[in-house]
């Protein structure tokens, strides 16, 4: 099926994971010296979702641990080495975005129901929950340092917004700013070395 997301392994430069429309997560080993012909056989296939998988994330500090989020409202955390499911989170609605905290102890999600949730990935329990941006279009959230969470989304009037929140007090943004009225979803990227956030989106 069509590939919907890819992620390079942070612990091995030759390993890449892919998520697909066919609901299977695949892990690929790039041969030493690079590709000389098309790679058709993954080293691992992870089958646990019932619908397409749109997002995958490697764990930031534990080797061989991979997260996948599907249109079946499930977040699955895998042991890639054994193909086992370590834990599963049954999300209440369609997952828009996920991000690990820097130590991997927490997971933040955004959702079609407009809420931001912080989970304990080991047992799937919700530790914090709050209303996010009021607009119906997709929201995104990323963990910054010091347990801060940066989100992008839309106002009720379809204005693009960003916010900065603390993990412990999600419902009260430290900063909530309107950018413009363009309809392109804002994709945040964080550079922790220089503590800068980049926002990417189409202009119109």
C-alpha cells in the first residue's frame, strides 16, 4: 500500500521504518554501501492495526521500541526486535499527532475531538487532558525541553494559531498567538541544540 510515514532509527543509521495504507508497519535494513537495487523485503513486519497507519515514531531513548498510530484509533508500542506489542492505547477518536517526551516517559497526542492528552506509554493511562485549539482542522503537538508542549492548530474562525503549555497545566496556555488566516496546517519542528522551533506550511 502507499507509504504514509517514514522514520529513521535514531540508534542505527541503516534502519528505517515505514507506515502504510495497508495497516502494516515495516522495518527495513539498508545494506552496507547503500542501495544498488530496489529493496523489496523488510526485515520485520508489524501487524496489529486494523486500518491505515499514518504515523510512526521511534522511542527517543530505548533501542528497538517503535510507536505506531492508526486510523483504527489505536496507538501501539512495539518491540521491533521480537515483533511483540509492549503496550496499546485505545484512543477515543482519530489521532492527528503524537510526540514522545525527551526521556520517553510520556506521550502527548492531539485528536479529532480537539483535545490534547498526555499518556503514560507503559500502561496507557491518561495523566493530563485539556481542550486544545478550537478549530476542527488538525492540531499538532511536540514536546520541548523542561516538560513544555508546543502546539499548532486553528481557532474557531479558522485562524492559524500556536500555543505553549506546561505538561502539568495543559488547560492554561502560557502563550496562545494567532498567526494568520491561511488554511495550511502548521508543522512544527524543534531543534533542541539551539532551542528554536520552525513552523512549515503551505502559504495558502
